[in-house]
């Protein structure tokens, strides 16, 4: 059954007139416990690409809107545990599949420049009520931090950054490899790391039919160019909350902590000794601690 659902979901990538997603099978596979009209697809067009936004609404009255942004090679549905917790707390949740990810159009997992992601974010947030509430993960944090640097996101926004990406863990080693063979290859296979202590969440990610299997070299180069610029940014007035697992083997969190602390001197940092890269998908006790802190940040003054 799900094979048909994947075909229906991926049909949106062709941007053909009338292309649609099999919502029931999509929700079933990714364990999104919603029915119509609590869950709606809201496509938008940005720079000629059809991108997919989704909206999840609580059963009662909404207390506000939270915008959720995924990490690299992920997409909105991987945020299912976070989406469910936020709607249970009374929030309406909006998600966006960034260009080349999930149900959005574009070259798979590739960009030419960070501008591609920021333009998508800016269009998606246009007209939304301020101050914004935003939760981002990994590469989504990089996009959000760049948007803050450009003042697309103002300093009053209530921001949570989960395992933010500036540099990845094998930054220097991958630079050597890129210099040696980057001219000869267009992409490299993704590595399958354990990013959560929760077996069910780990299995969901490893069996994700929308997850790209290769990392384009041009994405690597685009993120390196961005990091070089971001790392020399002057201090900004925003006050994001950063949640980081000390067992994260995806990002170079020690280096990233220093850079983010310099860029956002008013930020708050919280570390979890047993946390891996996907804190929003960790084992239940740790996940509950993470979610409680997110809710506090989103509801604070």
C-alpha cells in the first residue's frame, strides 16, 4: 500500500497540474495522528519551484502558531513527535519542506547558495503574525540563523534551535576529500548514523522513502561558503534557545557553540549528556524534557 503512497507523494515533485499527495497513506507511514481537516497541505511557489507547506491544528482553540523547520535530508513528517506535542499544547503548527527535500520541488538535497533556502523561508513566513515562534533543527537552524543575520527574522521572535548546524563533525576531513576528488564526483553516499536513542524513531528515519540517498557536492560547497561568512558575523540582538546533545555525531557542536555564542551573545544554551542529533525524536524521558523547554521558550515573554 505504501508503495502507492510514495508514488502519489512524489508526483508533486513534477509540479504537474493536479498533482496531489495521498494524505491518508502519508500520515499513516509517518505516524502523523491527524485527520482532515486537522491536517492540510498548503503548496506555494517560490522562484519557480513548487514547495510544500503543511498545517496541523489542535482539537480545541489555537493558542498561537509555531513554525517548524527540518534538517538536511529530512522533511516535515520526520518532525512528527514535535508536531504532536505542540498541537497537544494547543498550538497550530506550520511546516515547510525546504527546496529539494520531502514533497518540495528542486534538485534533490542540493542548492547553489544559501539564498535558495532563505528565499523559501521568507516567502513561507510572509504575512504571518509577529512575533514569530519558530523551532528549527540542524540545517534548518542554519537557514534560520542566516535569516536572523539578514533581519528577515527580527529580535522579538521566539526561536528554538535544535542541534544547530554551522559545521558538521567531519568538516576538515571532508574538505580534504573534496579537494582530492571533488572535481571528479557530483555526489557522495549519505552515512547512516544513529541519531536517536529511540528505536522506533530511528527506524522511521532509516526507512524514510522520501530521504535522499546521496549528498551533492554542490550542497557541501554552498554550506561551506555560507559558514565562512556566518562565522565572522558581528553580534546580533536575537535571543534564541539552543538545545544540544553531547552525543551528537553529526554536527561539530563544540565549534558551533563557540560561533553561535559569539553571534548571539544573549542566547541560552542547554546541553543533554545522553542526547544525540535528533533531540525531538529521542527516547521518551529525554524527549519530554526537551519538549518542556521548547514550550517554555515559545510561551515566554
